[in-house]
C-alpha cells in the first residue's frame, strides 16, 4: 500500500488544535498536522510527476515527525498510537537505508 492510500484509509486521531482538516474523497477529515503535510506532498508528487524530490521531502517530514515533541505541556501533545506507528515506519526505513549504505564497499 502506498503512503497516500495509507493516509486515506487510516482512522487518525488528531487531538485538540494540533490537527488539520482536509478533504479526502469529498469528506472532511482531521489529520495530525505532519500527516497532513506528508499527504500534501503525495498530492504534489502525483500532480507534478515530481517523484524524486517529493519522495525525499516526504521521507524528511516523516523522519522529523517521528522524533519526540520538544515541548509537551503536561502530556497534552501525546501522540495517538496509530500516528506514532506511522511515523516510526519512516525512522525504520531510514535506519534500514543507512545499514545498506554502510554495508556497501566504498571505492
């Protein structure tokens, strides 16, 4: 399943003021803000057929989003488990990519 479809079919929990509303298949949905940014990048990639630079931006956003919040006022910014698992997939993919890169002989 591709990232765009995963975002469209996942039951996201965007809490409080931190989510963003977008229209998917004619229905308004509230997504976590970084998930919404990743979705918008997917839309741009499809629209502009700009796969490489958009892919790199999606990977950068996902990796950055996987990091813990720098400021969490009394746990109000605690992520939903589904959202954290989505972001963790980016961290895992980056880690695997680095292992492959390091295992290749330099030369």
